[in-house]
C-alpha cells in the first residue's frame, strides 16, 4: 500500500462560507495544512511567507476578481493553481487562465469533478516540480562552467573561446562532464 502524500493548500475565497465549503471537499488525509485567505491581498501576503503545493481560488474575491492572483502565482511560484468560476463566466475565465496553465472549474462544484480536477492538478504539478528541479541543476551547471571560463580568462589569459574549448576538451579527454571539469578549475584557482 502506498503512503499518502499530503499537499499543502491555500484556499482563497471572498467568503468564509465559500472557504468552508471547499475545505469540506478536501480530505485532511491528503491535504494539509489547509490555509484560508479571504482576499487576493491576504493570499499574496501568505504566499510571501511560505509556499503551497496548491492554491484554489474561489472567484470573485472582494479586492479583485481572482484571475489576476492566479496569474501572479504562476509567474512567481511553483504552486498548482485552480480557479473556480460561476457557470456563466466559465468560458471567459477559462480562456484567460488556459494560456498560463491554470485549471478552471465551474460552479456549482460536484465532489467527484472537483476531486478529479484536483488530482489532475496534482499530477501536472508533480511534473512541473520535476522540470523545475532539472532546470535548477542545469542553471547551476551553466553558472559553474561560466565561472570556470572566467577564471581561465583571468588566470591563464585565455580568450573566452579558448576557455570554452579547453573545458570541452578536458571533459572529452577525461571522459567526464563539463561540470566536473569546471569544479576542478574552481578548486584549483579559488
């Protein structure tokens, strides 16, 4: 039997009643901690203090509609975002959210549909987090190689092209990665 992974959730709703309803739909076994914000501003302040795996936005909010908050979250954080909109506004909201990879669900919420949408969001979020980790590793490698090239330029008076070629050749000759060669250069000269 697989252990259940808990996901932290920020529920943003303009009313306590709406937030309570969404909280009731979430299983505390799977979703904890659950935090509630009653406006877009409150949600932004909470997001600055900690990250959440998922953010569920029940539109409209008292200080904004909610799509602005959803876009902000996808630009600044790695949280999965779901926007809940009234049936008459669903197509319009969905058209705005889709390009940002934001899942839109229509009110009134049915428990099975909400549950399926949430798990689709979790699956997508897991993939994004894996891509983000890989991206971070690549950035680290690129920065390290760039620093090693700068050191070769500074200490050995190579041109940038010569330094780049040197690192590539060392990696091929030693049957290792450019990152390992860069690490050795950094250890030697710093």
